[in-house]
C-alpha cells in the first residue's frame, strides 16, 4: 500500500485573504485571490521525492454558503495545480467537502461524513488511491485537521503558533498533534 501526506488547503498551501465584506480572513473566493504560501512548491516537491502521495483534503463550503460558484472553485483549484507544477511538484489528488450544515444551497446542506473533523475524505482517499493511513501524515492548520488525522491513525502535524487558546482546545478535546511546525516546509522535516 502507498503512503500519503494529506494537506489541508487554506493556511497550509495558500494564505487566507482578507474579505472586507465580512471583515474576516477567509478562503480565496476567486483565482485572483489565490497564491501559494512561500516555499510551498518546494515542500510539495520534497514530498514527491520522498515517494509519498501529496493529497489535498479540505473543507470548502464557499459554494454551499453562496460565497462563490462551483466554476470559481474549480478555477481556483486549476490555479493551485498550475502554481504547484511551476515549482516542479505535483499534487496527486484533491478531495473537497463541499457540504455545510447551514448551507444556503439546499443540495449542500447536510451533516456529512466528509467534513472534517470527520475522516470521510481520508477514508475515501485511502480506498481510491490504495493508501495505508497508519503510515501516512495529515498536515493542517486547524484543530479539525488534527482530529480527522488522528481518527484514522495518521501521524499529525499542526501548522501554527501554539497560542494558549489553541492549546486549551487540544486539551479539551483530548487530541494533540504529533508535531508542530510554523510552515509546510518545516512540517515535512518530521516526515520519515
């Protein structure tokens, strides 16, 4: 069976962007807002060289919430693939959860098994790509990324600065990342 490095998208591969309409940092809502974080292409290339599959696992409820259209999400995905390829790297597969329990579009309004912290996307990736989850890694900047990875036995790497609030959340839910890194390039130094 294959090994994989599962990557959350927003905050790991690309920066969040400021949304003046809502006054918050949010996912890019069109290709013009999308860019790679520094040295992400280099990090994904290193994952490829280590013979791990590089697989994106991401909650993307923007369409469900009426913030963007499916063609815009697809255009953002195409730009991500192009930018990664310019670095001599490749993403092997992308899995998105498009659902949200409070979606404005009825077809996406559901409580599903694929929305992190549930591990449905990881299980789907494992089945489709022949991945041994226990020999794989989940890298994310959210508590839900770590929860999903732990649920299926992946090693987990949390990207962020350990703030008291985040540490308390990890303690409250009794889930802790195996490693902490400040960016994706540092995160891959924990992969063996």
